[in-house]
């Protein structure tokens, strides 16, 4: 995707199982990582992390759209772990 000012936007989808467990979409502008949207399967939440203090709104909106298009929003649960609402589970 090209921005109006001719900067190049690109995406990388990457899973992470070391310090966190989930999958994310990294957004690069002109080769620089500017943001990440990450679905954390351990914490069962999706969040946005900015690596630049100045992210164009078009980039943000396009990244959210791409994330929703390419990554399932439902977290993956460990079948051996207690799920919320099960006996013994804490909320």
C-alpha cells in the first residue's frame, strides 16, 4: 500500500511463543516498524503497541483492517488449562 505522500506501508504476520503466546501484525512504514497489533492468547486480549510517536491515521486504520482480515480475533485456549467459568477456575 502506498500512502498519499508516497511512503511505503508493509505488514508482517508473526507468532510469538517465547515471552508471550499469540499472533500479531507488525506494520512497517518505509522499512521502519511503527506499530504492532497483537492477539495474546495467554491474557485473552488484543492490544496495539506503537513504536513511533507519530503514526498516520491512515496507517492505523489500514493496519486494524488488515489485522481483522488476516487474523482470527478468537483467542486460542490451552485445552489442558482451566477455562473461565469451569470448576476451580479463578476470574
